[in-house]
């Protein structure tokens, strides 16, 4: 749980940049990649991440512009469009938190999905939610033949380009 706005801002900048790299690496052609029938496609996961920022955090009373559409709105067919929605939502979230919240605001509680969460926990869960779906997306990206960007360290391709043998 975050107890200072600055700690969230630092974490969000790092984590959202990693998510943005994943979204920026998607192609329109990769959007239908699925792990199995009746599971979310890569495009649906990308859209879910992009719209969840506003859907989740606006429940706390934080006011900031959100995307047009929601989880139930069909995802745009353009990878670039979803990446742009995510980028804007991420920036608007940071701006709103820095302008509207203080460290004390992070301790305030809100009914979140039938449970009572401190705002600092909501922000932590937002990041964990992205990490979870980002992991799913990297598997689907590999299956779709896309290069996975670095997230917490070099990828297999990064190691090979550096002339090093990746661990398998």
C-alpha cells in the first residue's frame, strides 16, 4: 500500500512506462491472438488495461478525464489507438493525483468492488493489475511473433544482440 503520493508517482512512472512499451509493440494484426478459445484476445487485454486506469481510480472520487468507452465497449482495432488511450489515461491519472491528493488522502477508504480499500491500496492494486495482465500479454505477443520489450530486464533477444547466451 502506498503511504505517500511521491512513492506512488515514482512507482507509476516506472510501471506505466513498461506497460507503454508493451502496448507500443503491439500490431493490429496481433490483436486476435488468444491463448485458447473463449479467452481474452491480446487486443482485449490491451483495451482492458487502458480503460481500467480510469474505471478503478475514479471510484475513489479522484476526478480526471477518462477514455471514451469502457471494458464492455469493443476495443479499437488499432494498436496505436489503444496505446494512445493508455498514454493519455496514465498521464491524466498522475496529474490528478498530484493536484488533488495528499499523503493523507491515501489513507481514506472507499468501497471498491464490495470491499473497503484505502486509496493507497487501490493504487497498489492498480499497478498489480497491470503487472498481471502485462505478463499475459507478453506470452500472447510471443505466440503472435512479436518481439517482447524489456520490462524488468533484458529479453532473450536483447541478450542475443549483446552477444551473450540467454539462459533457457
